[in-house]
C-alpha cells in the first residue's frame, strides 16, 4: 500500500495528462482503422490496461531501486537487442521484434528507458567541476550511448537511433561539458555526417532527399509527406469530425495508425484539436522539468531530465516530420501511435516521473 504521506504528493496533472493522451491515441487508432482492421484499437486498449497495471508497482516502489539495478537493466536490454538482431522477426525489412507466444515485443523501445537509467546512474556518481565534463569523463557515457545506438541502427531503425542520440546530447548538455570539448565534438559530429550517409539504406537516403522537395517523387519517397500535408490541411480549423476523415481510413495516408497518427487526428479535429494535443504534451514536458527541478538527489534529477527529453524529442520530431518541417525518419508520437512496446515504454516513463515527484520531499 502507498503511505498517506506519499498519496499527498501525487501529481494528478501528470497522471491525468498521461491518461488523456493515451485515450486520445486509442480513439484515433479506432477512427483510422475501424474500416480496415478494427482489432487494432482493441489491442492498444489491452496494452493500455497492462501498462496501467504495471505502472502501479512502479509508482509504489521507491525509485532508488532503479538506481541500484540500473546497470543490470541496461545489460539485459543490450542482450535483448542482440537477440533481436540474430533471432528476431523481420517486418518491412527491419529485424527488430521478438515473438513471445502470440505477442511480439520491440526491445529497442525498452532500451531507450534502460539507456536513460544507466546514463543517469553513471553521471550521478561522477563529480563534475563547474567547467563540466572532460574528455576522459565522456568515455563511459559515450560507450553507454554508442552500443544501443549501433545495435538499433543495424536493425535498421534510424528514427529510434536518432532518439538515443538526442536524449544523450540533452542529458550531457544539462550536466555540462567543457567548452574546449564541446566545440571539437560538434565539429567531429558534422564531419561524420558524410560518412554516416554512406551507411544509410537506399530508402532512407530517398526520404532525406524528398524532405527538400517531396514533389520530385510524389508517388515514391515524397508520397508520405504529401499525403500527410493533405490530411492536416483538409482538417482546417475544427476538422471533419470523428471517423469522418478520409486520408487515413481510406488508406491514402501510409502508416496512418503508427508514425502518421497525428495527421489522421488533425484531419478529424482540425487545427484546434491539434493545438490541444500539442498543449497536452507541453504540460507533460513542463511537469517533467518540474519533477527534475524538485528531485531530492542527482540521480532523480538526471532520470527525470532524460525521460522528459524522451517525451520531447519524440513529440517534436514526429510533429515536425508529419508537417514537412523535418525528414521522415520513422519516429512515433508518444501515447498516440499504435504499438504495444512503445505505449508500455511511455507509460513506464510517466510512472517513474510520478514516483520521483511523490518522493521529492521524503528523505
């Protein structure tokens, strides 16, 4: 049972925002797929119920246990990524799923959270001068990042690999690194871009090129973004109404229940609905930053920052991607996009934030 002193510290705004976004996601998945495959929203509902059941013990048990077992969780996550590469199920040319009976899980989703745990653990145990982290102090954090990054990129899953990168950079910059290290690191990263380009798949290169001019290949690499813009634009201010959208339900828009769920929602609920959803994400991110600021120790601060960065980059990249402001890289929208492993990861992340928030005054 949760102690009364902890119940008094429950962040109801964080809980309600998470729940509302998850329910909006289920409603959007239903609207996008009820003509095609009505069972998808039911599966997502089951995952939400499973996630809610798992959230309860995650909230009850003190987050310090995550500090204690962070490296163990990270190691187990790396092993599942390796297992997926060797024995995993291939879908759409990507080998990233592990089948367990009638359920398939995507280890790369849980690896995001385990990576944040391990990086928070390591950075919280190191004394950092006011000038920031030095080159030697960046070796272990970089190794913690590079291992899952490469394994995920190998699947291939460029979108998830980029999430690892942006979360890593966010946490390192919050901790602060020395200026004399920052500038050469940025220069080295820019120099690596042409090399990284050579390792991209043909379709990944085409997507990046189509970002500049999607009309150059309207029926190929530019099709996703053109149809996405049509969906968002046709919703106008108040939208066409629930289940009245055509781009998603009539299959004009690919991945309309996964990576492109937001245009499906925007077509039905318009600019007004889109702004409300983005406002909910702003509330979630703001609460996450507040939890980090009020954390009672360095580990909780870094963990909350990492989770908040996870929410932010998923939301920002997905929204920018579907509106044509960023290249299409396959990043889902938190809580809205279909996917059991992804939804569970987002719910667990919210539960950890709630855990930290509830114990901010408990010593």
